[in-house]
């Protein structure tokens, strides 16, 4: 039987027991109907994870006894920083969820020339919290122990200027690059455009910042499909997919 796994940011080394957050307690007690003595796994999103045992609980609160530390094994040695052009609703949610499952270390939503999404400061904060929760849920499901950072949306130019990765790639269906020509990188910055694609000026801007054009084959992929294909290929070549 699979042991339920929950994100608990207050989990720290040296603890003997922990009061579960309200959301975790409600899910464990009300949804999963867990009882005293049942096992669960708790992780803090920064690499620490414990096997725990549920203690006697009230209707609204619960505590867990920490039994043993679980070694970290699910983080890739390849750091992928994804710059993902903003898309609407479920498309962006899907891209963030799957990029998290595939091991991205950081995901930055980008405003681009053909981006159809416009967010004021308040909506940016709300969406950023929403996307971060999607990443947390994806980590709970995929057994990741480190939660990727989902940053606030920024203009493309700002992200390009800040990138410091060993290898920088921009998806461009019109040009081909052999990844085998590059030495094995420790980190990759991956830029993916919106539904209408990046403009020629934006691609040139990326190339001027040291980005190499990359195509994923003869078919043009949707903006939410492209990070799945690209991250899987990169993890296969230089990460932990085999």
C-alpha cells in the first residue's frame, strides 16, 4: 500500500514530532480517513523528508511522530531553468506541473511580444501563488524532495539578461542545433515562446545573449507541450532519465 506524502514547510532536522498544518491534517483525516498509527511521509521542499506516524488527533488538528529520515534521491544533477512564455489558464498550469515533474529547478513566467496574457501586480501575486501550489502538488505526486521556485512573471529581456546557465537554449522550429556538439552542462536555461511563437526580434535578442536555437523535430509543438518534450530530452542526455 502506498504511503501518503505531504508537504510540510516547518519540518526540520532534529524534530521528534510535528503538528501538521491545517490543510495536511484535513486531507489526512477527512479525505484519506487516516487513523492513529498509520504511516505518512513528510517533506519540507528543501531536501528533507521523514517517514512519520500519525498520533491521536482531534477533528481539526493532528500531530505526527517522526520515525526516520528518508535519503534524498529524486533530484537531478542537471539544473534546468525554464523561461516559459505566459499562456492562458490550464495551459500554463500544465506546463508548470509537467516541468516540475521532469525536474526543473526554477520556472519563470515571461511576458513576450505575442503573449496574450496581461496581469496587473495584484493578479501577478495571485497567479504566482497558484503556480507555486501546482508545483508543490506535483512534487508530492512525483516524489521530488526539492520544490522548484516559481518566480513572478518578468519581461523576456530581464530574464535573458539574468541567465547564467552553462548552456542556453531557445526553441526555434526553423533552425536546428545538434546538442551533441556541446560539452556536458551542469545547468541549462531553456526559453519557450507563446502560442504564436517568439518573434524574429526576440529570437535574435536571445541569440545575442548567448542562446543557441534548438528544434524538436518537424512538428511545431504547442507552448505547453514544448517544455515536456524539451525537458525530457535534456534529462535523458545529461540528467537522470534513462
